C-alpha cells in the first residue's frame, strides 16, 4: 500500500492549511483533545460565523458538484 499523498492531494492540503492559518481565529482553535462543545453561547455563535466563512470559501461540501457550490473534490 502507498500511504503517500499525490502531488495534487498535497497541494490541496497545503492550500487548506494556508487558508486556515489566515482565517481561523486563534481562540477558536483546539488541540487534539479539544472539546467540540462550545463553552458558551458567544463561542457557539463565533463558530457558526466561521462555518459561514468556510462555506463562502468553498471548503464545506468540497466534494459537491461545482453547480452546487463545491469543486468536485474526491
């Protein structure tokens, strides 16, 4: 088995990492053991706003067809 990323997959990984570094607020980041439950309503609302940014940048539903807002990722 080959567990290496293809050049295309690695390029996509790097593109997403760069986008997250530029757009994900530090206080919304969690470590590997971070909880997915928001500690309060304000954080919950900030996460929802960030999810909207993910959608607008086409990172959510990326496997969807282009005509539905995705980019046909596999």
